[in-house]
């Protein structure tokens, strides 16, 4: 499904936003506070393990399941699958889980999304580790001066209260550093290509979230009648949001919708009707970074309760055709937890055909994270056709895993369709689906910048 890992992120863990490189001290340890548990892991050992990403346990990025989640992606009808996803359990410590969905766009969007997927978690780890180190060192100095045990305990409670601030700083700086790395990447052209991101870190009962673009995270929670209700965790950062539109216009960018799709606001250059980006924040897209498109994430923190059941992260291929409530209903009614993500993509594929019969289905990527930490047995997983290992034909070292993109196209011709690609849960094949002669609905980019001498549109 086009979800392979690039090992080019080996050096990213120690890359800082200002371009400096931090060499981790050999005796450094991190401390993660999650409830009453405290887990220590040496920084050097973790970085050493990252040099061989394929051997990292509890990290999945292809269709399958983990101890507490299932993930699934399906290529749409627009060309190469530009969605990427990752679930990393025991991320930094045994009580932390990292999840992310990344939706690429533009001629090299699939490469940008996978680069962000492989690199951003390492940057987040590095920055949080740095903040916690400074905070713990300062707290240790203060606590050592206390004369009583109770005063020392109060000091530790104060450190826990500040963990959320460390995560906020880590999210903000890691996103900034990621965008800077893309700008100066020697072989990845991100001038007119980019990616969204919706990322969460679950630490005990705390949920920390950062997102840019129009991928979304929601949560299922029980109400007073013990019925599941949908809680939207992130905001779709599109150009039609008043605060986003105001920022873009202050930076001389333009926001308007095309006549044939009046419901989709886009960002345009001040001097040309291009590129028409359908989101206000993204990694990459450097042709618009001077005109209001930013990579600063929207950060939020939520304390989970016993009423909260599961979280769903998905790219806009899901949200274009399904509501939050419909997504919760599909996941909760799945016969097994390991089939929930696939069932959701299956339902979205059918809705695309029903709601937009002349349009090309978008790529879909889904992560379902169950907050009680339980998953089906291995036999149930196998019955659903899943595997927690890397899919056949995909290599964790990035070799022979993705066809090269020789052109900037959004619609794949019937003869270029890969073998075996079917609409999940339907007998109709991909060839039959493409036979509708549809057009691409809601491209993330309308066209590449031309930089003509035409006067700006009024």
C-alpha cells in the first residue's frame, strides 16, 4: 500500500531547530512521569536502536495491528498512495504511545509524508528529552536542598505538573525543525509538495496532540446514558477558518474558492492563480511559506477518563465522506478490534462511490487506538487477513518499496492501476471503479506555480 520506511532519518534525532547538532552524553538518562510509574531508559541505547529502524519492536507502519491499535491504508484513484501512518508503542518509555497520520500532496507528497513519518517522532523524542533533562536537573538541585521527605515529594509533584509544558515545547520545536529539514533537504523537492500531520502522544492518562492541515483525530466517549459519543480532538486547519484566512491575507496570500467547487477555499500566490492549496498549515509547500502557510502545530492536552474508549486518526479521505458520529459507529460495531481500521476504510470507499460517483476516491489512512490497551487474539487477527509484520513487497530500508514518480499527475489511467487493488468489501475491481471516467475531487493542489507576469486576481 505504499507504506515503507526511510532510514534517512538516522541523524535526525539530534538535529535541532537552529541547525546545531547535539551529541548525547553517554551517561544521560530520561525520566518519564506517568501516574505512579516511573521508567528510565538510557538515551544512548535508544539512539543506537534507532540506527536499525527495522528492528525496533512495537513500531508498525503498514496494515496490521499492535497490542492496543490497528492501522490500515488504501490507495485511492489519484495515483500513488500519498498517505503514511505510524503507531509506536513503548515510545521513549514503556507507558508512552505515539501515533501519527501524514497525508502528502503535490508531485512528491508521498515522499514528504514518509519522510515526516520516519523523522518527526525522533525529533519529538530528542526535544522532549532535552526539556526533561534540564527540568529534572534543576528539580534535583532544589529537592536535594530540602530537609524533609514530604518536601521532596511535593517537588516531584511539581515536576509532573510541568510535563505538559515540556510536551508543548517539544511539539512546537520538533515541527519547526522538521519543516526546516525539508526546506534544506538535498534531494527532496518540497517547493510545491508537502504533507499534513496529526500526531498524538498518550502518556498514562494524559493525551498530548499536535496537528497541521486537514487530517483529524476524534475520540469515542461514553455519555451519561452509556452511549458512545464522538469528541473531535483536533481542528481541520483549512483556509476558510477566519483566523487562518486573516493570517494568510496579512502575509499577502489570497484565499478564495474556484467556481466549480465553491465549498473548498484555497490559498493562492499574490501574483498568480496558483497553486491553490486546500489547507492553511502544512509541512513543505515552500512556495507559500512567505504568504501565510505555516507549519506551526495546533497543540492541545487532554486528561483521559474511564469514559473514553478509543481514538481514531485519519486522513481527509475518510472525513470527506464520513461524519465523526459515523466513524465512531463503524469502529464500535466492528466484529473484532483488529478489523476496525479496515472496516472504516471499506465504508469510506463505498461512500465515495455513493456520494461522488463521478469523482476519484482519495487515499485513506486510519489508526484506531483502544485506550484500555486490549486487542484481539492473534488468531482473530489472522482471520481478518492482517499481519503485524511488514507487508510483502515492502522493505523497511526503503529499497524497492515505491515506484518513482516521473510526472505530476492526480489521476491514474486504467492501465497503470496496480494489480490486485480492489475496493475492500466490494466485488467490483479497481478497473471497474476507474471506468466511471471520474475527475479528481478536491485536489490538495490545483496546479504548480507558474510565476507569470499576470496581475494578481482582485
